[in-house]
């Protein structure tokens, strides 16, 4: 059955003062004192979409779309171009998915995975540029961006470097404070949301290995990637039911997450996605109001201080 995306009204959101929205019992920062998103329903299942360029296309991206709740579309930096972005938006609309922006470093040749370090002002501008590109096309489809998910080296850098995480979060906040930042679950993501005044959602991978501290294993580690579909489903089942997984050393690790990432390149992706969705019948897109941290000097860093 064809599903259609219900357009959200930016005007109705902008007309609400963020402080007045604290009365919403689902997303009440006065209750939580945290930028971590509060889920009103099930967890989000997100995937990446439109990560080709020119004649190149990623096979299998469309196969798992019926089983996810949100799609993060590449915005032209690490992958994607205007034609591919429009095609991806059409697919997201067809399946009724929430729209995410998949941002990365400007590195088409390296697919955004090479080590790149930009000054804070350039990183900010790059994030805003990518959000603007996707948003402009999305409006013709009746979409607004509801979440942002970093890619590649930017994703890894945000986990290890809180200043990078804050720079990205603050750029998102400048663009639209209603957008949720999805990233590696951990202290830096939460700190970035609290500094920027946006909500964040910790993410977990079902096809990646973790260490005893709940950190993703480096790609160079021999067990960084889970290659067996049944092992992927086993890890996903443990995460969904218990919020735990088995680390590389055999220990049990608990992870606080609000979104599960499904990559279209995982083994038997369609079968895995179908089984994971069956475990999460109440899966739903992320939605939030802006986070309102207490007014203090520590929450107002200038760009020069980052």
C-alpha cells in the first residue's frame, strides 16, 4: 500500500514559543534536564538513502525502506547530487518515512570516510549548506527535515571530540531547533545537544561490534563488522528486548539508545530488516521540541570558544 508523508507546518512550529512548549508532557525538558529525546512510542529505525553520485547508485537501498521509520538522505558532500536527492525524496514520500539529512565532510572521492579536520566556522558553514540543499528540494515534496545523522569520519569524530559535536549541533540549531541530532550514543552527543539547545537521539548499530565500554570497534578491528545475518538478528534482538549486547570480550554491555541504524549493505538486508521490524511493531519516527537548558554562562559558548 502506498503511504504518503504528512507535511508538517513550519509556521505552526515557529509560532510556538519554545518555553511555552514545556507543557507538553511527552517532551518536557523541565522534567528531564537533558537534551536526550523522550520517546512517546517505539524506537526509530533509520537507514541511509541516496548515497550514490552521477551514474553510480547503491544497490539495495530501496529493499529495506518498507521496514524502517526514517530515511537519511545524503546531501551532496560525501555522496548524493540533486537528481539522486529528488529520487530519494520521492521514495521517502512513497513509504511515508520521516526525513533525515545525512551530512558528511566534503569528500566525494573518499566517500566521507577520510580524515578531514575543518575549522569550526568552515564545519558550521558546510553543515548549513547541506541542510539548505536538502531542505530546498524537500519543500517541493511537502517535507521538512526532522533529524540529522552524520556520516563517516564526521560521525566518528563527534564521538571522540566534544568540540566537533558541539559545532555540528550548534549549526543544526541555527537552521532549525526542532531537528533531532542522531549520533553515537555517549556523553559527547548529549553534551552537544545541551550546549546547542536541541534534542539528541543515541544510535546503535546491529551489524557492528562494540567494546566493553559500549564504544564501536574501529573499522581496522577484525570483529568490527558482523558478517552473519543470524548474528546481526541476535544482537538486534538483545538490544530491542534488553537494551544490551555482547561486547567483543564477551561481557554484557547496556546501551542507552533511541534509534537503530540499519545499513542497506548488511548481509541479507531485506530479511534482517523484516525480522527487526517484526520485533518492533511500535517503531515510530523521532519527534521532539527544542531543548531549553537552564540559562547559565556555561551553556553559551561563542564560536571562538569552541
